[in-house]
C-alpha cells in the first residue's frame, strides 16, 4: 500500500491532468470587453456617429451599434487585440468595422485576401478597386453568393489594418446600395480613442 504522501502526489497529478487542459483552454478563449451596446443616438441626418472606445477609428452607422474589444492569446503569436463597431438591422443587414493593430505578425497581402474570398465555393468577387492615399492602401470589392452578398473595404495603414463590411441578404441589395457609399466614405482612421 502506498504511503499517504505518494497518494497525495498521485491525487494532485491526476487532478492536474484533468484540470490543466481545461484551464489552458480557458486561457486561450477570446475575452470580450463590451464598451457600449445598442447605441441609439441619431444625429440630425438619422445616422449614428460611432467612435471606437479603445480603437483609433470612427464611422457613421445607419443603425444602432455595439462597440467592443476582443482580446485573444496564442502561445505562438502572443496577445492579439481587435476593436469592433458593429450592428445588425431587423432585415439582417450587418455592418462592421474591425481594427487589427499592426504587430510582428504580418497581415495577409491584399492579393491573398482576394484569393481567399474567390476560392470559396459559390462566391463571385467583383468590383475590385485598389487605391493609395497618403500612407493608406485600400482594397474594395463585392462578394456575391446565392443567399447573401457583401461589400468589403480593407484599409491598411502603418499602425493597423481595418476591415469595413456590409453583409446582406440578396433581397435587400437595393437597401444596401442606398447606404454603401455613406458608410464607407465616413470611415476615419486615427480618430482619437475616448
């Protein structure tokens, strides 16, 4: 029969083998920090001015929005932080702006992003436009699918990559056409974080 000391070590060892994977999994789960939810303060035009609380951008939204930050940790790449402004209409139209601060881990090239969207079965990429203004490179395109479509704009600066996406059911294509340019053109990088 084992001594009490050996049994205690065996018990701790068996508990550790059961608990540590769960603790490790929890440590790697993304952490959501909600700054504001359902912001519903229209300006005179009926749009909502959305300034990211912890990010460095602003945008005008045609619908109420949420403002949040997601932190995730990867043993290989370290901590990653993403700042998000997003909302979803009752018709299922989703608008979002995501900021991913620049880090040692390089962001994929615009060519790779286009190739990834094009490679998905059923996707049709169109309206591809690239531009450079100051130190910002921009890629805009549309992706059509059988049920849903999206208008996408990526903006890459020295300090971050931003993605602006309007995803919508195809039945609301005309509704989105009415807001697309206002949403994309209202985006400003490097807005002062509040």
